[in-house]
């Protein structure tokens, strides 16, 4: 299966890409993909517990199972004022 991973803010700074296609196995969850990214980008471990996730622009948890051709966005918490 293929998915698109989008990164923002400090996650972009760590990973160095804004979007990337990734091949994953069926039954992968958001948490599985994040673990794969942490293995590639070790600094991500420092912020991984604070990350927010969205699949196709809908917030979700790490237990969300992924299907083919979804967009997985991951970013740190945001605030505004």
C-alpha cells in the first residue's frame, strides 16, 4: 500500500520533507508508521509523544488503521492567539 506523509513545523525541521510517498504493509496503523519514521529520523523521538495526527484532514489516534492512498499528516500541537 502507498500513503502520503505530510510534516509540519518542528516535524518538518527534523525530517526535512514536507510530503513524501511511503510504501507500507496492510494493517499498518498510524503508530506503526511513526515508529518507522523514528527509526529513520532519531531526533523525532524527542517530540513523538506530543505529536498530533490526521488522516485525510481528520484528527485521529495512533491506533487508526491506514488504507491505500491516504494522507497522514503529523505535526506538533498548535496554539494561536
